[in-house]
């Protein structure tokens, strides 16, 4: 009897001395990031991550709890993206996911988040299929039907193009989708698409495709590509004597476009999401200033989208008063006129309705041309 009493007293002593269990209020809210940190699209991942880190520094907590960013590298690969989504959900137990960056990896990762019931928000995947039929998947960037229409209108009405060629990277959902939407919109305006030529990620020689374009006698080339192929194509086009203007999409807004393309990319036009020359909100002005102070260079669209995506997600959590998936989804669906860095954003059927910006490259820099309302 005495030995039993001693054991009970010892157990009570241990319980009294043991630290209290952490409450949910002490636990961080985990947000998983799926970005290309290595591989051919690492430059894009670096830009997006810079904006996300700045957003986290400016707003490190929500609901009275610290926010922890859990970074995964998908190498801009579809299989790596599904693996990253599974790790974040099953191993890291994240409350939400931001990513992936481009359309193809996001299309691969989205079904994983959807099946697990984990909110996923991409700031950069513009292909319309990303959110189609999804309950838990959102985006904070405009979609390609809008971007393609903006590009077609600019080509037809501002650049006075009437015959165009479209060059598509058939290995990228982004390129195929955006090229197709431009094609349809340009034809509706009365323009003629004289040639549609194809290439694939990893190609380095484009003389055959460019020869076809040259023979077609077009007055504009629409090239919704990625690094490094896009600036290589433009450089080779200029070497072959093609002097027509090139028009591209948001993936062209990267310092590497100028580094790889050099003088050849002077005069390139592109549609994108943000430029400090066209800032329309106080948040955008403050962001541009803070970004320059921290990184000592001009802010880009990918970073701005990362900043907005983080804040739109945290705003939804704050509005919901919870990180429960169903409540966060409901709050995201109610997002209207969010005054972000890239302008006011509303989420309609899980897609962002927002302005587009048109830039050109002059003297090796991206120069603001105009803003297009949705």
C-alpha cells in the first residue's frame, strides 16, 4: 500500500512540474509555398518569394497567432508540384497553400489540395482551367482570356497590326492557352492570324519556325513564352532580319529577359499585372517604396502578386475569424475590391477581376505604357 502511495505522489509531482501543453493560440498558422527555387524557372520563383517575404515581414501574424511560411521547391515540374502539395498537407499540416507559380505546375498540384480540402491560392497561374470546378482553389491574378483580349486589342488598335503570327510553347499550358485566346480575340477584331508555329521548352534553335513567320509577311509576332526560350527567339529573329514588333505576356517581365535578349528585346511589348509607373493604390505606392529599400531594385509583377496573395489570404482568415477551410473559402469568395498592390481585386467564381498593365522595354528597362480596366 505504501509503495502504491509513493508512486501516485511521484506521478502527481511530475504532472505539476511538466510544462503546460501549448494551446492552439500559441501554435503558428502554417502557409505552404510551392515555388520554383531551382531549375529553369528559378528566376520567377525568386521574384515571387521576394514579395511573399516582404508581405510576411509587414504582417507576421493573424488571429493573434504567428504565421509560419513553409517553402517547397517544385523546380517548375508537374510531378514535383504534386509531391510538394502532398508533403505540405500530409507532413507539414499546413492551413493553406500559396502556389504553384505557373499554370502547368498549378494544374498538377491543385487536385491534391482540392481532395484534401485545403485552401490553395495561386498568385500567378493564369490558365482558366486552374480553378474550374474547384471549391478550395483560387487565384489572385487575372486569367488568360482577359490577358489575351487585352493583348489583341493593343495589337490591333494601338500597334495597328492586321496580320499576326503566334508562336506557342506547346509544352506549357500557359503559352498554349494565352496564344489561343489572343488568336480568337485578334480575329474578332478583324485581324488575320497568318501563321501559328510551335516550339517546346528546352529548344534552342528556332530558325525553322522563324523562317515560316518571315515568309508569311506578318506585321506583328505574338510570343507568350517563358524564359529562356522567349528572349532567345527574339534574338534569333532579329539576326534573321525580322524587324516586326514582338508582343508577349506577363512571363516576359523578368530581368533575365533583358540579360538574355540584350539589344534584341528593345521595343518588346508585354501585358502584365503591375508596374510602379501605373500604381493606383496607396498600398502599391508603399510597396514600391518598401521593395526598393529592401532589395535595392525596381519592384516586379511576380513579387507584387506574391505580396497581394499573402494579404488576400490573411484577410480572408481574419474575416472568417478562423483557419477552418470552409470558413476561409467562404471569406475568399466574398473578397471584393481588395485594395492591393496591383490595384483593386475582386474574386469572382474563384478568379481575380482586376486591371492589366502594358509595358515596353526601352534602354534595357521595363517602361509603363498604359493600364487596361477589366
